[in-house]
């Protein structure tokens, strides 16, 4: 093929545009962004359960888009940038607005500052992730661990006081002096350097696979029938696993 033919072929590909397989994961990311912002809309109307459900569903979509991209071999720099932008809005800005409207606006001082901390730390975490994307040495990633808690998990953990309020009806969990320290702690965990479990760091024994599949099915049923109890239990387990993640990473480093 001579130069003229190659130019004609390239021009034809530009006219045809992006294949559908490259469009699909970006569409899922855009949906996650929309659901995150829809959570803010529900929070403005004080529809708290719908607000939480919208942001949590955005987290489900966020977990799907990367896997769809890898499955279709449609990874791109554009998709990575769009995913980070979506994460900042859906798991940083939206939860910050929900927590401010739900509780932190009642603080005499620094309520908005605490909400901002959640959004800013989410953005800083994602900026750190993007800056290290092409780095040759990433000790946590090489061992299958994450650095700090990921943005979707941070959003879910930030809502723990809301889960408690929905489950118990106790107004104490809505008080700003309870919510503010918790939100600030989650913000700090997002930008921390502690190693946390990632999907690639979890290994299931062959004999446990059927039990794991049964557990996933039961978890899905629990999320449908008692969503706030189930999400609260997931958050408790996640926080309880943080020290084990640190210890596991230390053992991996020693073996390395």
C-alpha cells in the first residue's frame, strides 16, 4: 500500500467514526455521572433514600465501565479521563452536597468546609491516580492493592450516618457534630497512603467458589429487601478489613 492509499484508508476510518464497542464503556461512565448528579437533585427535594440510591447505583455503573472496556478491548485515554471526571462529580461533589443538605448545613461553623473536604480529597485522590497511571514503579498496584480507599467506597462510607438514621430513626446520627468528624475521617482515608484490598489482591480457593457465588446471590437479595441494613453491614466489614489489608500488604512486601 503506497502513501496515497494509506491516507485514503485513514480518511475513511475518520469518516466512519468510533466503533460501537468503544462507545459502550464511555456511555456507561456518562450514565454514572448522570446518576450521581441526580442524587443531588433528590437531596435538594429531601428525598434522601432516592438520593443515596442514585449515587450507589452510580457506583455500580462505575464498577462496570472499566470491565466492559477491557472485555471489548476499548480502553482509551479519553475513557480514563472521562471516568475520573465522572468519579469526582458522582463520588466527591454529589456526596458532599447530600451530606451538607442532610446535616452539615446545621453546623454553626465549618459545615460547608467539611463537605468541601470530601469533594476536594476525592479530586486529589483521582489526580494522584492519574499522575501515577504511567509510572513504572507502583508498589501497591504491583501487589494488587489500592492506595487509600477508592472514590466509590469513600462515597458509600460517607453515608454511614445516613444509613444509621434510616435504620434506627435516631436523630443523633443526623447531628452535625456526629456527621462532621466522620466525613472528615473518610476524606482523609481517600487521600491516605494506606494499602487497601483491590479485586486483584483477593484470591478465592477453588473449594470456596460455590460458597462465594451463593454469597453474592444472597447479598443481592439482601440489598433488594433491606438495602440500608445491608449497606451498613458492608461498610462495617469494609472498615474492619482495613487493618487486615495493611497487614497483608506488609507480608507481601516481606516476601518480595
